[in-house]
């Protein structure tokens, strides 16, 4: 929240991805990076889109209301996002077009799965067989 939200390179990268219609995903406090990002239409990236991220309730429960530089939920709403959340610490994902956001760490796997399904990596990457797993006893050296 202190760095990516204000970083001109991160902002440019996200704006380029939005312009090129590349899927974008973020979890927990990650959507803070969208703070100054504009979509191809010049509006805030999240404007009119279903989004989620770390909620004000979770920030309060975490004891970090006065630590973070801004409240993510408020920022998303102020930017025109259609914010929603699940009960504290429960997984919740919002998927709107090419934008996927997860509410908190419990949402990481579901967010990643939706992003992977969106880019359909299964057609690009073939499963790799790691071969047999061999366990050995640790050895001590220098004795």
C-alpha cells in the first residue's frame, strides 16, 4: 500500500495491461495498486466493476486501521468500484471481465484459480512429471 499504489512504473504497467486487455488479478491489499490506475476509457480501473479487497472490518480486527496509509475498501468505493465482502477472514473473490480480486489471504487460491482459468494456461503448459521422489538421510559434515 505504501509502494505500488504510488509507483509510476506499476501504474503504467497496469494501465498498459488494461489497454491491451490482459487479465489483472490482486488479493488482499494488492488492489491498492489500482489506486491511480486508469482504464482504457480514462476512468479509474475499478469504476463500475465488482471488486473486493481487505475490508475495513478486517483492518479493524487486525488492529491496523491507524497503520495503513488509506483504507482499501474506501479507496475502491471512492474510485467507483462495486465493492463487496464476505464475513471477516472468509474467502471471497470478485470476477468482473478481465479483473479478478480476492478479499484476504484466504481468497488467494480461489483468486489464482480464476485468473488461471481466465488465461487458460492449461492449453499452454503441459504437466511436468517430476520423476520419483527419493528420500535420503541427512548427513552431517565437519565432524
